[in-house]
C-alpha cells in the first residue's frame, strides 16, 4: 500500500511539474533518493513515464540530470458530458491533450443512446490504438447522480429517471465507468487543473450556470457529496416564495432567475415576446459583445440574481473562493462587478468580504473537462488508508 501511495505521489508531482529531475522530485516529495530511484525505475518499466533527453549541466560540471515526464500515450482517457440538448464525447491523452471530440444530440431513450455512445467509444479505441491502455470513462450528468450505485436519478432538464448509466456503459464498452453530476465534475476539474492557484484552498464553492443551475462544494479539500450523495442542488432553493413555478414543482427557485434558460427568456421578453426563436446562450453572449442593449440588460439582471444566491451560500458555507462557470462568464467584465457588489452589500460576517469570486479556468464545457478528470483523479488520487 505504501509503495502505491508513493507511486501516486510521484505521478502527481510529474503531472504538475514536468519535465522534472529525480533530484527535484526528491526535494518536493520528501522521499529519499533510493525510494525515488526504485519507483521511477518501476514507472519507466511500466511505460507510465519517459526520460526527456538531458537536462542542464550543473554549475560545477558533472553529468546533467535527466528530466522525466509522463508518457502521454500510456493512458487514453474518455469523458462524456451529457446535457439536455447536446452530448460530447472526448478522448484525451495522459497529459490532458484532447485527441478526439464527437458531439451528439442527446437521445430521449437512455438505453439506446448510451449504447450508441458505447459503439463510438469502441470505434475511437480502435482508431487510436497507439494508447497502451484505456483505464475508463468519466461521465458528467445534469441532475441528481448516485455515483455509488452508478445511477442517474432524475433531472429537471433531462427526461431520464433511475438510469443505470454505469451498468449500461460498462456492458457496451467493457471499460470502468465513473459518473457524477456536472457541477461536481466542474469543481473537480477546477481544483485538479488549478493546483497551483488552489494549493492552499480547502473550501471552495463552484457555481455551474447552464440550462439549469447547480453547485459543486469542496469542504476541507474534498468534494462534498452529502449523506445521500446528492449535495449541491442549491439551484432549487427558493429566493421568492411568491415567484413563478419552477420545473421542480416549487416556486421562486434560484434556477428560475439565474440559469441560462432564465437569461434567454429574459432577453426574448425584452425583444418583444417569447414567440421569437430563442438564441443559444453562446449566441446571446455574442450579442452582448456586439453591444446589443437587450442582451446586456438580460445578462446584467442574471448577474444580480447570481449575486443574491451566492451571498446566501457564502453566509451559509463560508468558502474561501467562489468559482463561477458557464457561457455567461464570457461576459466576465460585465457580470463580475455586479456579483461582487451584490455580495458585499449583503454578507453577514465582515471577514466574508475577503472571499474571492473568480471565473472558471474553462470558459467552454467545464463539465467535459471534469468528466475526463474523473478518470485521471481515479488513477492518481491517494488510496484510502485503513
């Protein structure tokens, strides 16, 4: 078990710092040189890492260190990001570079649709056979997910219910499948790929703004899933008990006011009624960039409601950082001051005014990056001890 832990420590350091010498790994990890030598020898033999030519000559001369890096062809990682309208399947290498990307219209019949995804995964495995191994498939889903049972439970945006996603995809592909909801996947991608930025952050709130609105919560350095594995559905907390009926059956939910669907509906109303064809959120943000007054006002109003909801979550959860992800962040210069002003005006604890509010590192489909990260996290995370 200790050797496995040490292997993963080394792989994590390589993932962050490559190319890096054995001496530098020893300095960062605190492991002795003999242990480093043994483990790097094993990793070279397993083709997990490769030697990257010669390093710089030392100041006093002598043999230069040989840098090490991850072998990008060791693992091919599959990620599937399922949304109500569109599903994207991606394949990346072990260094997080995208190798293939295929989009589908999301099917109403989950069994038929997931079988179709499975066939495409099989085709991509055959096409990209230079990878030594395909360790699994990460799947991001827009709603309540029980990743212990491998089931997608329900969603207000996708008409699937109690779908055994893991069972269906594993049967179709023969690969390990790990699932989670889109907000938690996005939060995982943020903390995993922003290790330098979040190295000392233990508590983080990720707000996913998409067709619906949900959150990923990191508490004490770990993703929080809750007692029933369904934590993070803050989009369905009522902020106006007399508001319109939400898709979930309640009234005045935060989702009604701050999701992409809400922004698009607001824009249509400003442009003369909802009868006109609705633009996508991506298109609406292009309208904002071109100076469309209705688009700008619709997004400004959404930003205000985002600020209202985030204020309540900061008061309740006390995160160090709040990260916002989604198409709306393309207008960060417009929405960030509004969100910050709303939170500063209504926060209870004076110290909470120091909470950083940032946009996601991934402007487009952070949940897709998160789906891929599910598998990378499974490969590199420390095993539980005891």
